[in-house]
C-alpha cells in the first residue's frame, strides 16, 4: 500500500463515523441513547420506525463502534460506546446551530411558540439548589430518570404532571428539565405549571449536558414520581 492509499484509508475510517451519523434517524437514536440504554423495541417507538428499520440503523452505528450492546433474555439493549460519543453528538448539534441557517427555522417549527417558556442556566440552577430555593422536576420517561438524573430531582413524567401539579409548593420556583434544548417535554411542563399559577422555568440544556459538565448527578433504580413510561 502506498502512502497515499494508506492516508486515504485512514481518513476514510475517520469519515465513517460522520457517515454513520449522516442520517436523521440515527442522529435521533444517539440523542435518545445519551439518556441511557434502551432496547430495540423502545427505540423503534421513539423514532417512529419499524423494529426492522431501527435494527438496521443500530447496526450501522454499532459497526463503526459508536454503540455497545448487552442481551437480557430475548431482548437486546443498546448504549453509547462512551461518553465521547455523547460529546460528539453535542458538538455536531452545536456546530449545526451556529452554521446552518435553517436550523433556527426548523427548531421554531418543531418547538412552537416559546413565549412564556423562560429558561435558567445550569450555573443558575446549581446556585439555587445550594440555597434550597428550587424544586427540580425531571419530566423525562421514568427509565431515563432511573439511569441517571440531577441530584435531588423528582421524577414526574410529563403525562402525570397535571395530576401532581396541585401538590407542588407555590412558595418555591420550579425548574423542569428533559433530554436537551430541543426536547419538548420541559417546554410543555413549564406551560402547564404556569397555567396553574406556579412559578416555573426550564433548564436551558438537558441531563446529558448537565452530566458532561460534571455537575451533581445520582442514579435511582426505583424513582418515586411515577410508575410508567412517558411517550
């Protein structure tokens, strides 16, 4: 093999990672798996694809080393191969936001009118947690909360929030968070809480970003807030 051929092969191998992520469904899979491992069937429901199509996308990602698997009985669970994969996805998303003009328009189409959905930064939330001045709600599905969550956060998946809103304290601010800045769960939670007369904001990022910043997290395999999954 010539030097040129060897270099072509090397850079082709680098590019194989970008090629694997060069599909919206696979990017969404990585975004979901940044919350914790999931089985094929759950992922298929999340991305609106058949199990067969989802399995194909998972194989593409696994073949380049971005995913790992484990088997439990007849079910196969997938997870990100390392924290670096989550960092790569976050960096790719941030670069797209900064340099792809249509991202803002597409995000607005997806997220809708965010007027009234105030945000709080991670640094601000840390300060409020230290002073005990805030109630933090994790509005992701229960299994994602169980895989890891902000220390002290309460698991209240969006579909049960309406029934629990009346028990939340009116004397303290409520902060909801979910999967990331482009996740609807936290926006919808803030709207619901504010309509009930509660002071509520959303974290401007999500759990993966909080974790990557080495801010306080914990794992709770038996979350208290609810006993079934979100949509």
